[in-house]
C-alpha cells in the first residue's frame, strides 16, 4: 500500500505539471508547479488543493477608446481562458503626460508593474535603469517571432536583448486631416490641398461659428506626436528624414517655417479656445459631435470615427510647397520599443513574458477584427468587408513614395520628449515665437542621441 500511494502521488504531481503548462498560450520547457502546491492524502483517497493563483500587475493606458477596448473587450475577456492560474491587477494609468509621470514614478522606485504598455521615449528610460526584462528567450522558445511579417520588430537590440513585444499595428498608422463632408457641403467648401487654402478655410469656418480643427492640445499632444513633423514634411520631407537621422537640428529654416505655420493656425483661430487644456477624449468628442469641422488625428481612430460620424472623410495633409505632392508623403507611427514590456524584477518572469506576448496578440486581434486594419503580427484573421474609407486610406498609404517614421515615437529620448511637449504647449498659445522655441529646444536636441 505504501508503494502504491507514492506512485499515485507522483502521478498527481505529473498531472499538475501538465495542467500548468497547458494553461499558458505558448509553452516553454521550464514550467513547473508553484512551490506551495500541496497534495493531501486521505484514508481512502487523495485530494489536490487548488494551486494559489499567480498575481501580476498590468499598467494600461486608459485615456483613449482603442486602448480601453483592447483592455476591456480582448485582454480581460480572453485572459482567463489562456491563463486560468493567473490573477491580473489592472492599473489604469490615464494618458499623455499623466501616464508618463506614473510610469516614471514606478521606474524611479524600481518597483515596476509586471507588464505595461509603453512608447519608445519612455521605454528607453526604463531600459537604461535596468528595469526591463529581456523577452528574447521567451519569444524564441514560444515561436512568437515566427508570427511577424516584419522580422525586425522581433529582433534583439544592439545589446542582444529584446525588451518589447508589439502587434505591429503602429506601422500602418499615419496622421490624417479628417473632415465632415456634411459640413463642407452645407457651406459649399472644398477640402484644402495647400497650407494657404487650409488657413483660408479655417477663417471661413471660424466665421460660421464652428471650431475649424479639433486637436489634442493638453501637453502639446498633437504637435508632439505629429503636427510639427507634418508641417516640416509639407515643405520638405527630406528635412524630416534628416531630423530622424540626426543630420540636422531645429535651426534648419524648414523647421522654423513649420513652427511658424502652427503659430499661424493658432492666430487665425483654427483651434478651440483653451486648446492647451483639451485632452484626447474631449478633442474626439468635439469632432464627432459636429462642433468641429475637421480633426487632426492618427488613423488608429478610423473605425471609431466611421461609427460615430459616418459622414467622415479625410485628405492628406496640405502641402506648403509646390514641389511636394501630399499623396506622395506619409508619416507613420511605430518604433522598436513601442509596445508591451515586462519588469526585470518580476517574481514570475515566465508568466510576465507570456502575458506581454498575449497582450500583443490581443492588440492585433482588436485591430484586425474591430478596425479591419492590418498588422505585422499575423493573427490568422482574414480581413474582409473593408469599408471604402479604410480602403482609401490603405491605398494612399501603400502608394506613398516617401514614408518617414515619427520623430516622437522612434527618435526622442525622455528628456527630449519632455522639452518638446513643453515647447509645443507654449507654441499653442500663439504668443511664443519660433525663434524662442528653437533657442530653448536645440540644446536639448544636441544631447538627444547621446
């Protein structure tokens, strides 16, 4: 009987190992049952106490609809199926500078959440502090890297480590100038093709009692993420490429002209009153409610805009030079360190790494299914019934001859991002000159690539 009882215990423990391995979305050879798993035996039978759940904390952006939908309708809905032995604590970090400040506070303390979503400029700070987990061994062991069409998204950095996993959706996102066709038809207006036409249009719309263009002004968000670069590319895309490549700086005359164009828009009343206090949600609502005739926003909102405002259309950003065809030039979002990271100090590195990859997959599923948008991560979802607006966007994106990565996403370190946001907030007051802007920011830019 004693020999038989030992055999039964071994069998039970082996079954536990198999069940724990099966609970994860991808399998690695190092899974083992938690140390506190207990097996008790009774007089005539044996009972297995349920293993205590592994607890992890996930820090999530929570200031825009896409991030909220991904978290609530995909990650939360599917996590119990994939990780039945994991309990996730969701830390909602807000957005913009609020999210950045929260992540910086975690980083300064060294007590990071197990997994979090981050943009490139914040990721570099965490990595420099030694607080990011190398995900490359887990990516290779699970075959996660084989799911990508763009292999460089899952290749290790120059130090041989991979700190971020992502869905590969960002590479298709670009800033557009959206507009209400109904409003334009009502006032017999044409979408602008040049910057001068845009200024004139804004003046006309302002006279009709409308906000000409809705933007996210809080912390300089819209200029930060694309508008400064958009205005540079409108005159000379090569200067934008040179900035990303550290071959020029903010004293470049084209950069100064770009800053002047934003100042001009502020001065003619293109944006809402109090624009420097307008956050992401209110900026979107201002457009979808019809209070604003146009919206400066990335294509990650395309699906939401179609649902909320079916009369929405877009034009490529108006040109500021006769030599630039707006259809030939695209600025795209996305960077190697924009996505999901895990803490180097997590108590459960394997669980954290797998959860990060799981989040990236859910992210891609959301864009494939809900937005009908392609991703570099292949989820197996066939995108069908693409709307005419989405097809127009994809066709123009694919046809563009010049594609430039976002400076904010791919180039700026944390110090540069913070200074850029400060200067752009001042620029949106309309009282801050391009010369003052350049004088303040160029010394910081000089250290950006160090």
